């Protein structure tokens, strides 16, 4: 999603071009918006649009084995991170 925002393309249309049946691992992370760019900083909550995209492409990833919620900083609200883990589990 970050690249699609920064380079102004539709992430869903782009993902239609990719053979997602070969995907084994997905990384979900949040970041921040600095001026007019998004930064995949692994330091904030996962944006709603990322959850939506994940839900839409999941059926096209039959070999998916691992989903990682990446958070490298800002651990103060640990229960919110656990909520994201649970949300990923519910989607899967």
C-alpha cells in the first residue's frame, strides 16, 4: 500500500497482475505519513486500507503460511498490537 500511495497507482489493480499463488509470507505493518509520503516505519498501527487489501487478496494466496505483524518501535500500547494479531487471525 505504501508504494501505491507514494507512486500513485491502484494497489488492487497492481496485485491482479501478480501470481499470488506463489506467496508464502505476508508482512503487515504500519508507519506514518510525512508531508505527502507514507513511510513503512514499522512503528504504527496498520492502516485500514491495508487490512482491506489483505482481505481481498487472501483467497488468491493458497500457499500462505506466515503472516507477520511487524512492529519495531512504539510498543507503549501493547494491547493494540495484540488486537492487530487477533484481527489478522480472524481474517485468515
